[in-house]
C-alpha cells in the first residue's frame, strides 16, 4: 500500500492555500480549489467597504463639529 499526496497546504503571511498536486478532474474540484480565493476577495471587499464608511463618517462628524 502506498500513500500518494493529492494536495499541499501553502502558508504565507496571512494567506493559506491548498494547491493540488495532480490536475483537477472536474468542475467540483475547480470550485473547491477556488473557494479560499473567493472567500478572501469577499472579506477584503467588505473590510475595505467598512473602512470607507468609517472614514466618511469621520469627515461628516468633523464637518458638523466645525459648524
């Protein structure tokens, strides 16, 4: 009995990725492989959006205080 690797986990900075050793065999494999990237993009979009909102609120509050 032999054990053959199917994927490698790559950790760099704050990113964790699963890299397949063999090419994917179907669309489900592709979707599962892309899931971490999609989740990271969604998280960065929402964190960027919340930072933009908070900076806009600070500008509005400072404008109101000046009046």
